[in-house]
């Protein structure tokens, strides 16, 4: 008790003495002198604990701010260096004439006409300049079906832009600003270096109110089944992301782009602290593809199909937990077969990185350049082994190319092409599928009236296997009114019969 009273008295005298002797220094050093005296005295007092004090486990190192310098820490320098390269993207779709509900009625047509006044559709989002030549990365859904796009910089300047590449499955697009001057950029960082708990900034144009910055942390990594797109490897953050932030930048504390803000989980349309961003390593791969002149992102071809490892499969294979990607199909003569991968194998890691689920493997493969070698650790026959698979360019189409079906049949007006691994990748269907894929449909054609859609795969018509556009044209030119056919839509086989 005597020691504690003595210590308190000394501390009080020291503080009073300090206030009297360092008044001028206080104004210049922001209170650091008092802070140093306090730290010194507290440190000395802790060197001689009371004999009766019980042993207490050490707590994590924490401290209060000492001086005005600590109190004025700010993200402002980081924001100033990155916001000039975060832009607003204005996408406009040309108005299309719509048929009036009064069309066909002579009386009402006198007043309202046959056509309704056209209305232009527009959308607002964000983007990030990642190359000084004016290359902008944004979300696909920001510019989907747009006929005109403008990019507005933070200093108020606006430029026309054009689409170099867009990929709906990844929800990414690359634009080129129509200008020759150099632009500010945000350097692309390594999203694989992120850890849960890292500080991040989200920059964009939420609700169209203007450029806004919010802060948060990385809440989770490798999020899948978000329901935004086919992509399944998102960064989750609690930095506020709202409508209009789509395509904006997720920045780390080094001022690097580590994600493109894409979606939020929300019940009312606003941020509730669950936002998702596409990792920058995926962005870098898409950007390189655009620089190489591709209008869609061409993923490396491995020649295999994968499915998740369920708890039942893991138990049957003797695995401790359900993780990895199960090989279900191997393309004959493909890179996977050449490398030694077999159906039933489980891919556990790639290039030393653990594969948590099948979406993680898809992400790892997509971020590798074509021609590189993937080192896979697989569980095969109860044993672990390493194999090397060379990632190739998807094989080209087998037939002469695209063909628009003509004649008098339900398939007339459909533009089709033979399904190949390259086309399957572009249409986001399995590469082992056989048949003819519908690429586009004339809206006034029989094919449109009978409900056929782009990405439908025609397998069989009236008992005839369909493998080329030429074979499809030959079969539908027959003299018949009844049509039995098999097609695949969204991974499901549909067998139908109709009369035409």
C-alpha cells in the first residue's frame, strides 16, 4: 500500500512539473513530452511489481494514442494517389421501337399510331484505369448490351470509349478510352497475398452521388456460390459497397488494385457489410487477353471436367475432409490425358497452392498463361502423386464455321456452329459436349417463335445425330411436319416433339 501511494504521488508531481516546464514544447510536439514522461514512469513502476500480485497472462500489445501525430493518422494520402484512376462509366443503349398495344385497331391507331415512343436505357457504374494508354476494367453488367459508353474522370473530363473485351461468365470487361494522352493508373497488386483482416479501401460512385471512398477489412477469401456470375472465387469485404460501386476499385494499403467491386449481399439494396470483389490476379489475366487482341477471355485448355468432392465421396476415398476437385471426364488426346490425369482422381493442390473446391481449381487454371505447366498434386488410387499438365489453347472448330439455317422448319433463322472446346468455353458449356450450338436467332424467324435460345445445343433430330451445321441443314430440309429432337439447355437434356 505504501509503495502504491508513493508511486501515485510521484506521478502527480511529475505531471505538474511537466506542465510547468514544457508548455512551449506542448504546442510544437502535440503532447508527446507528457506522453514520454508517462510512459517512462509507468515503465519503471512495472519493473518492480508488488510481492503479493498474482501471475496474470500477458495481454495482446495495445496502447492509447500518444500525441497528436497518432491521432491524425489518415487514409487521405492513399486516396489522393488512387482516386484519379477510378472513373465513372456511363453506358447507354439506343432506344428500340416497341409495338403499341393499340396496333391493329383502326380507331386507336388514329390517335396512338402503331409504334410506342422509344426510350433509351442507361446504366451507371465505376471503372479503374489500369494502363496509361487508357485501358479501363469494369464489370460486364455495367456495359452489357450498351451501344455507347462514356468514361468520366475525377477531374470532370469525359471521354468516349469502346469495348475491347467482355466476358459475362467472369462479369468483367475491358474498355479503351478514345484519347491518345497518358492517363493515371492504379497498379495491379497480387490478390493471393491477401489475408483475412487486411485493411482495404473501396472506391466508386455509389448511387450516382459522385466518387466516394469507404474503408473496411478483408472478411473472407475464395467465396463461391455467390450467385453473381459463373465465377466462383470472390474476395469478401465489409467496406461499404452500394449500387454504382460495381466496377470500382478495391485498394490495399500499398495503393494497389487487389479487386474489382462486383456485388453485395443485401435485403434492401444498400450495403450491410457483405460485399464481393473479383481478385486482381483474375483481372490481370483478362487484361493481358485484351492486350493480345482477344474479344473474349480465352482460358487455358486442360481437357478435363471436374466436380466437387462431397462428404460421401471423401469418405469413400479415405480423405480426412471433403476438399479438392474430382476428375469426372478426360478429353481424348487432351493435355490432362497426356499428363496422366484419370477419371476418379482428386486434384488436391496446384503449383503448391491448396485447392479447396472445384471453383478454386477453375480460378487457378484461368489465371495461368496458355503454354504454362500446371503442377498438380492428385490423389489417385489411394496414393498421392504429382503430375505435370501443359495448359494448351482450346482446339479450333471442326467444321467450316457458322451457318444460318434456312428453309421451312422450326430451326430456320438460327445461326449455328459445331461445338468445339474453344466454342464451348466461349458459350460456358462443357467441352465434352457433342452437337451443334445455337449462336444467335433472328427474332422474326420460326426458331424464335418456337422458343429456341442462344447457347442451346442441338444433339439429335428425328433420330439423326447432329454434329455439324451442314448435317443440321441437311436433316431439316426433309419433307416432314413432325419434329422429334434432343437439345441441351443449361446442362439439362430436353427431348421434345412438335408439329410445324
